[in-house]
């Protein structure tokens, strides 16, 4: 009998995978490595608006991407997106 091997992912990879799933679920956006890098670049260059500091490492930003106004949670320690939310909803993206 074959044993299943456990797939070990690190926190950064899990955050990126979560952001990809939520972008597709909420906006139909298919994010790849390059598009996520572009969003992070926009945040770092000040092309987004920081709207709320969730913790010492997580800040919510609103930005325009591919003609859609989105809110993203950005992890400044890891330099990556955590999730993608609706810009017009409450802090968790619910309307």
C-alpha cells in the first residue's frame, strides 16, 4: 500500500495561494507570479492607498488593478499579498 506524502508549504506560499484563490473567487482575476509582483510593486511605489493597519506586519491597501478597484492585505515582512477583498465592503470584503 502506498503512503501519501505530506506536502509541506511555508507561510509565504500559503498566503500567495490564498490571495490567488480569493482574487479569482471575488473578481474573476487570475493572478500569476508576475501579476502579484506587479501589485506588490504598486504598493511599494505608493500607487495604492493604505486604509487600515491590521497589525505590525499587515496593512490593507486599495488600488486599481485591471480596471477593478480592489482591496488587498499586504504582509510587509514577507513582501507578499495575503488576500484580495472587495474594495466597497467592510474590512472583510463582505457587502
